[in-house]
């Protein structure tokens, strides 16, 4: 379910001045930031993405009680709004924020989720899925290198036919080690 809502909040948006802070955890990958709102069986979910802000509102029914939650985050860096998505699950709301593409190279690693250097008690890092910047870059480089290696292992005949793979596994492993060593130097 994607959301590309207008920059201003619609007048009929569910809101409450007494809403509780929505507890979320976040993690990132090279091109994406993931937020998980931890609310069991959320209802009346409202999510709005802006270039530098995310707004989430929802309700939760616990017995006879109805709780309202809200989160408004000014983000560390811009996101690509049309490519952001969210899904409502039984155990919460998951958001995928697509980092805005820079003019060249990879998107920047976010050192925090918020624009301002503030500690929010209800927003924490998802340490179970967290990867450091160097791990992410290495994984991305290896994926790119693996594709280049696969392309390199395809042999093109004079008539344009491509013959792929095969060969001695020891030779292939040695080529992979050579490529990795060249990358590190």
C-alpha cells in the first residue's frame, strides 16, 4: 500500500491532542529506511509521507478501551515520496522509506532518524536488523561485483551466442578471490 498524499494535512484526518506517542523501531539499508510501529491490531491507520517528514496515526482497541497513537518525524534526509510504502499488519505498521537519490553515487548513510539531534524515548534503533555502514557498502559492492563476475564468466562466440558458466570450480574460486583482493587494494 503506497501513499503519496498532499503536503498539507486533510481536514478530515483522524487526530487527537491526547494521542499517545507511537512506539517505533527503525533500521536502514543502502537505499531504504525501515520503520516498524509496534501496535497490536492497529485500526484507522493514517500514513502520510513528505520529502522530509513522516506522519503516522492509528487507533488500538484493548478491551473496552480505545487508544490513539501518533508519530510525526522530521527526517534526517529527504525521501523519494512516490516510492515509499507501508503495510498494516496484525502486529503493527511497517514503512519502507526510499532514500532520495543523490546526483551521483549511493544515498548517504543516516546517522540518526531525525533531522534534529534529539533523543525520542518512543523511537529506537532495531538492533536485531541493524547493519553498520561499512557492512552495507561491502554487501552492495559484493552484489555488484557478483553481477560483473557472472557477466565476465559468460563467453561470447563470434556468432553472438553466449556460453555461460561451466569450468573448473577451483578456477572460478581463484578468480573470485583475485577479484576480491583487487577490490580491497
